[in-house]
């Protein structure tokens, strides 16, 4: 199934660069995806800044964090974050570890993150807090030992995100699209929570609002809509989208677009193309459902 | 009147992308315009991130939020915001629903927004606050039910903007230009109000200053001047404006430019062109009036 | 002296676009320069967003704010700010009126601006506060009446900058370079003062430090160094600076560069070129003086 | 050894422009490197905005701050900062003096900077505070007199960074890469410390965590990874990186990449190339070590 993995690699590379372009990643942080055909393996970039990751950089590792085939490439030091969570959480398909400036104040001040608007609801009711100091005393703070990875996975529990004291956060998802959506919108929510607090008070969502808003936002339509925008913004930044990319598409470009959700499978090839605007006039089959 | 609608579609698409480029929209939010020839209809993009909206994406809906002609495209889930307000407010020609980072802290902290500088005066003396929880209890926060839309329209009342608890804001205008101007400057005003509060105190405009400053700023000249800048900035971002776009225009480019206000009609075609700088040397008819 | 004015127009247009590019101007604000050969006149753009101003937009006005020759173009509504200050302050050569987000909180909270680092010292020991309400009651806040302009000029007094309540600021300079330098660095200083206050306390410069640091920074060398950077950044944004603009210059490009200060005269033509990097290997005459 | 210095000049110019592109420098600030073959000399740009510095701008000075060979170029006024520290600290290979907006509030409010996340640990346990007023009374705040330089070097002591009251900071490193890494991440750490304080409290690293995290981050792999990203971002900004720069590299581009640390020597020539992405498929020798 070589073609399938080529597409998966392209999607993971794109997710890396999108998260860098949207301000979540700087030179550090990483994204992984469970192998679509083998739940005992996952894909992740070799040791490289996310903004630079290309499909050829994506390696296959096992759930011990070892390369599936020998590789001359350096691995990220913290692959155990991914290996440990994929082991502990069979429902998890994609993982992101990051140090976004918007969430770090919470990891430093030890203040609870809460959803403050509907788009932030995908973090869930609770974001647990993990501190390497509790189990391991003074460390370099990075999660490089499998025991540290397991401790972090335990702290994550059944939740969607875990804050890491004086370090950052780790986010999980049921698909790559969901992961990217949750990662970006939990960071934006954190920033809004901070601003609301400075302004006076934080009146967040009720538990039931969190459930309903999360369910609403994590449908395929809103996630695709956001992904398309992020992919276009990235294409523009990388100089891959000239004026033509935004011109109205010709009728010959029209083709059916399925809206079915792919949890453990990545979206159809057409979605991975970096010039979504070209599909402007695409004619999907009539659909009665609504987006946002 | 196919030509007229082509122009209208172009303007609405431009307004979508301008509002994204100026930091009001991210992947979500939408802009609508009452149909220039049929007040019982309005135009709005199909379900798509505003930054990507093209003229071909603009659909015609009736005041129930149903497509005027069958369409295979997905609609925004919240079209009832637009339909309900166009029903309730015959004076409204354009509507924008958004989640700008600058205004959300007010929707979360439940702090009153007030004009703090002349350019923010277009929000008016009062920005009412609507909370979906009051009438509908725990929801996904999105306004998808016509009853919710009507409740929001009622909360808006005769005002120009309504804050939506834990969600965002909805802004209305007597023209597309006015709407875009008000949307951008109320967001900037909110940011300044926050900074002033952090610095010490908010000494806002008096009621009479609000009226006078709003009237001054919502004349065609200031609104056109701002629109021209936003259109140029967008053209640059989209790679449509090369160095030539900023070069002094030749005399052959000179042509009359009317400054008359078009409330329910969009500006003349020349205004919709994405390279305003080419009109650098345009020769308007002598005018004694002054701008800012 | 047509060639001289062509150069002056180019410089003023550049100053407008630099101030927009560095975050001082949005669609509003304006820059003026006293006529180099006639102190009873000044140059300013026609009614246009600063980011779009081209040399052909620059008009000549008299000290009543009337066009020196009939023009079909709309004027800024607030030309009296410039006319009144040029009248009251023979030492002033350039004026900028703006609404920079960094300074507006001071105009809203009525908190004193003070120099908090050496580069902010060019504001001087005191930035007076003018409130249109004091003399004129409730207005649209804009300064359109000559009486308002004179009141503002009086409040400015012998200082370099005046804050305008709920409106913005007006800055003056002994040259266009000095004006642009002061305008940008007083805005940056304001932002730093705000951050220092949020962090704990503002320990600003002593009166003697202000005098010495202002004298040091307003020498030609630092001002040229900053101007060169701003001009390059603008050229890059406008697509006028390709990779070649940054390549090491060839020896054939070398030519003498005078460092003499031009207060009422603009810099030599070479300075107005938008690709300063081309002068990388320029060979100035040996000089023992030092910059920063 | 003309070839060696050519490479060093290229690296220093790149460091200048990277630090400008990452928000540390504006028109002011400077970077120096001890001469790789003569510890009694150092290299630094002529008087020029860092964002514009090219290899041809780099001069060789002695430890009195005098040019090694006569030069017609203007020098930075504050070369004594570099000369004095290179004299006092034989272990220092590279120095950066800057006024980053993130650190200035600490230099104004006199609040201690502390590492709040692992990437900020490279500042060390203590950042001393130097105030020109203590030894020299009221000055222009700039460090232009050798006595001032020596006083500053004394305040720096054995530390990696020193805050300068109402002025900025000076940072040192054991290599150019280490200096750039420390300069950028201490600025980001400062910004996070400010945000955490606004959010509630600053729970920083323990002394042992600081030591371990600093040692972990200052290994060659993390520093190269960050440098590669910064170099790519700069190349994109300068228009030197087209779409091709990000395309997967061909096998013919593969070549060994040594990971050995070069403290007083700059990295091998390949590292200085401004299009790191072209090395995407480079095949380094198998390595068991891990990065982050």
C-alpha cells in the first residue's frame, strides 16, 4: 500500500507546517499519526523543525518509539510522548506536543484552562496538569524516558489535552484534522481566557454547553472548512499559491466532494493538495446538512 | 440584471476576504448583503472560510434562510442570524457575524463595550448583550434555530451591534462599506478599551461626541478611504498587486469618481477592482467637501 | 525648482508609507513638510490612506490650509492641525498626526507618557495633553476648525508631541527624518511603558538622561540607520526589493555618502531610492565619528 | 585564510538578519564574534541596521574596539560593549547587544528575569542588573566609553546575560549558534514570564532544572534545528526561498552531515547556505543520539 502511505506522509508534513504557520509551533514540537493499517505503529517526522517538515521526513516507529526499519536519521528526543499515549489510548489516532505561547502561561502559573467560547469546547471539561517534578524530581523537563512518557499518559487519562508544568502541552485527536483543529482552537481559547481575565472575569461554558459545542464543532464540515483555510494560508506563505490559486475555478475542475468522516484514514487525495481555492466551483452532491 | 449581481457578488467576496485579512475573521464568521433589487432576499457565501470566498460562492437566500434556487452547496449553519435580522430591521442592508479576538473578551467577561476614540463611535451609545442561555438553556452556542435568530434580532433591537455571550458578535450596516468599517473599527476600539483599562481607566466619549463622531466617520469619504486601503492590503497579500500597482498612475487612467453614497446599492464597478492604487492620479470633479 | 519638489514629494510619500508599514498609521493619519523654499507653505497628501500615498498625491497648501493652486482633489479634513502648528512654531519643519494603537491608551486613560528607554527620549520631558472638550465641548473630536487647530497648537507649546484625548497624537520634528524617528519611537516607548507598568513599576529616565539621550539619538547617523531599515522593509512589503536588493553591492556602486544634517532640506536624492541595500559596499569618506 | 573569514562574515551577517527577523532587533542592536584565529580580535558589522547587514559589512576590530585595518566605515558607537566583554571573558565567543520589546519591561520595571520553561533555561540561574546611573550618573544611557564597557562587563560577571536599566540587554555565548539560541529564547521566556504573572503567578524552574534543561538545549542538535528554521524563515522573507526550496530534495543532494560541535569555529560551509530545506533528504551517518 505504498500510495496510501505517500498520502499520509504528505498530510502529516502539512499538519506540521500548518501548526507552525498558525503560531502553535516554533522550532520545536511534533505531530504524530497512528499507522492507518497497523495500530502498533505510528508516523512522525525525523528530528526537524516542524515548519520545514516534508513528506520524505516522515518515519514509521513502533510503540516503543523504535524505528520500524533502520534509519540514519536522528529521532526526536521525546518520541516516548507519542509511543506512550498510543499504547495507553487505543482511541487516539493523532498526537501533538507543543509549546504554544498562548498556553504556556497556564503551564507556568498553574491556572486551569477552561473553554470560554464555543470553538474552544473541543478541549473538553477538564485539562489535567502534569508536573515532571512530582514523579521524577529535577529533570531537564523534557519527556525522554519511557517512564516519563507513561506518567504523562496516565495524567492525560481519558482527556483530550494535558498541560505540562514549565514545559508545554500535549493534545490528542481521533483524526489528524480533529487534532489540528483542537490544537489551534485550544491555543486561541487560552489567549481569550487570559484577555477576559485581564478585563474582569472569566464566564466560561457550562458542562453541557461544552459537550454540545464540541460535538457541533468536531463534525467534518467545520473541520474541513478550517483546514482548507489553514492550507491556503500556508500555500500563500510558501509561495505555492499565486493569484491563479484564488481565481474562480473553471467548470472543468468541478467534481464530487464526499463529506464522509475519516477517523483513522486520512482525507481523499484531493484534500492534500495545497491549493484548495482551485476547487472554488466544485459541485458536491446535494446535501441537506448544514455547517456553522 | 445579471451584471449588477456579478458586481455585488464580487463586492461581498471582497468584504469577506478583507475582514479575514484585517484580523476579524478566522475560518469562521460570515457577511451578508440584502438583495439590491429584492428586499425579501439576501446574498451570502456558501459554507466556506471567509478568507477563501470567491464571487462564485455567493448564493441568494430568502428571509427564511432558504436558497432562492436549489443549490448543491452546503449553507452556513447560522444563516438564521442574517435572515432574522433582515426580517426585523428593514433599514439594515448588510450583516456580519464574527468572533474577533478583540471583542471576545467582552463576550466572555460581560463587560460593556464603549467607544473610546472617534473611530469607534460607529458602534453607537450602546452595544446590547445577548446570551443564548437566557432563552434556550444549554446549547452548542451557535444560532441555528430560527427561534434563536429571532431572539438575537430582538436583543439587537435598534442598535448597530450585539455581543453574544461566549460566542462573538453580530454587526449591521446601512451599506456593505459601512458594515465593514463598523466591524473593523469596533474591534479596534475594543482592543484599545482593554489596553486603556489595563493602563488605568477608561474615559470614553460622551453621548453627544458619539453621535457627532459617528456621523463624521460614516460619510462616504472616510469609508472609501479605508476601503481602498483594505483592498490594497488584500491585493498585496494575495499577490495581485505587483510593484506596478503602486506606481504613479498615468493620465490616461484618470476618470471621474463620484462620491455619492450608495446605501442599498453597491459602489460603482470601478470601486470593486482590486488594485486601487492604479487610480492614483484619477481626477475627480472639483469638490469643496473635506474628508478627515 | 521642479526637481527639488519632485524629490520632496517622493520623500513625503515614502514617510507616509513607512509610518503605515511600521504600525503607526492605519487608513487615517497624515504627514506634512514645510515647503523647503517657502516657509509660508507646506506639503501634504490629498485625502488618501497613508499606505497608498504616491508622490503625485502631494499638494502644496498655505498656512491657512488652502491649496496654493486650485486642485480637484479632496483635502484631509484636519489640515488645520498642520497649518496651525506651522504658523505657531517657525522651528517646526515636519508634522505627523496619528492614532497609533500604542499611544491611544494614554489618550483614553489620561496617563502621562514618559521616556522609559533611551530611544524614547526624543519625546522630551513632557508630553502635554489636549482635550477638545475643554474649549469646544462635545464635538466629533476631529480638528477641522482653525480655532481648534490653534487651540491644539497652543497646547503643544514648545514640546515635540501632544496627546489628544479620545483621539490620538500630533508629533513635530525639525526634519522629516527626525519626525519619522520620533513618531515611531514614541509609539514603541508607549508600548514599553504599558508593559513595564503591567509588570510592576515604571522607572523612567531622569530629566538629564532625557536631554542627553535625545541629543544622542537625533544625530544624523542613528536617524539614517533607522530610515534605511524602514525603507528596506517597505520595499520588501511592496515587492520592490527582490533578492538582488540584498546581494552584496559591487565596487562600481561605491560612492561618497555625506553625513551632513539637513534640517529644512531633505536628504540627497540617493537616500530616497527604495533599495538601500544596494549601497552595501558604498565607500564613504573616512570619518572618525561614531554612531550608536 | 581568506576563505575561512568569508564564511565567518556570512554567518555573522546571517545572525544579524535572523535576530531582526525574529523580533529581537529593530534598527539598532549588534552581534559580534571573536576572531576564529586570533582571540585578540573580533568581527562586527559596520554601523548599519542589523536587518540590512551583508558579509561585506563585517569589520575586524581589536580588543580596544579599534579597526584592525583602516576603514572608511563608521563604527557602532557601542563597540566597547563587545571589546570589554571579550577582554574580561576569554570563554566568550559571541556577543549580542539588543533592545528586544520582550525584555525591556524588565529593564524598566527592575523585575528579575527567571527561566519559566525549559527553553528559557539557557539564561542561567541569574540575570544580573546593570544601571549606568550607579557609576556614571546621568548619561545618554549608551555604552560608548571604555570605562562604561568595563563596568558592564564586571556586572555581567560569569553570567550569560545582563539587563541594562532603561536601555536593553547584552547576551554572550560559546558560539554564534548558542548566542542566537540564547538571545531568542531568553526574549521569548521574558514574554511568557510577563504573561504568567498577569495570569496569576510565576512558578519557574528550580536551580537544578535550570542546569539540566540548559545543558539539554544547548547541545548541537536542538541549536541546529532552531537555526535551520530561522534561516529558512529569513530566506522566505527575503525572497530567496521559492517553492523549490521546500520541495523534497533529490537523492543526489544527499551528503554526510557532521554533528560535531564547533565552539570557536563556525559550522561547515553547508550550514551557511540560506536554503536549508534543500537538504531535506540529506543522509547523515547513523547516529544513536536523540534531539528533543
